[in-house]
């Protein structure tokens, strides 16, 4: 007859082995994904064109982590990098990140477009047009931006 202690130790060993295997697999997958990225360690989506007839295209919220996750994780999971180029290379473009309330105040009364949702396979953005009659002050002159870039060519 088997001793109860041996059965408990075997069970604990099996559970710890499964946990170790899962952690090793996750580490190997993360290492492979990191090595597969050709863009300096960033996880990069493919390039798509967003075209709107208004003064600005804004995203009122950012779901970089996904639905069902806490609003703020207790640790950093990465760095967000936005890249943009004007459709006409002779024209300047501005990209920036700012608190929602500041952006709302800056664009008050201005015709702009909100990016509500993006589906990537196939690429299909959903927009909401916000009407307005006034022209905004140059975005680069505002002090609301946490991060921004502007000029001709690729901006990030």
C-alpha cells in the first residue's frame, strides 16, 4: 500500500512541473516574438491609411492592452509609438498625445473626426464626424501635449 505522503509529494511535483513548463513556454514565445520584430523591439502593426476631410483625426480612447483589463496596470508593459506621414509629402503633419479634456477644449467648435473603431482584417475604420465652423490654432503651439511630433515626412 502506498503512503499518503508519497502521493501528496508526487501531486505537488506534477503541479510545479506544469507551472514551470508554462512559464518556460511563455518566455520562449516572448523571446521569439521579440526576435521576429524588425523595428527596434517594437511590436508593429501593418501600415494603413486613414483619410478624413476634417481638420483633425482623434482617438478619444486608447485600448492598447485590450478589453477587460484594468485601466492602469501596476507595471509598464511597453512603450507606445505612433508613426504618421501626410498623404502629400509637401505638407506637414502633426501627431500628439494629450489628456482627453484638453483635446476637447482645443477642438471645441472645430470640424474634426473621431476614430471610433478599427478592424484590421480586412482594414475598416469607423469614424464619427464632429461638425464645427472655426479653425483651430496650430496644434504645435499648444502646451497640452504629453508627446508630439510635427513636420514634413515621417513623424513618430
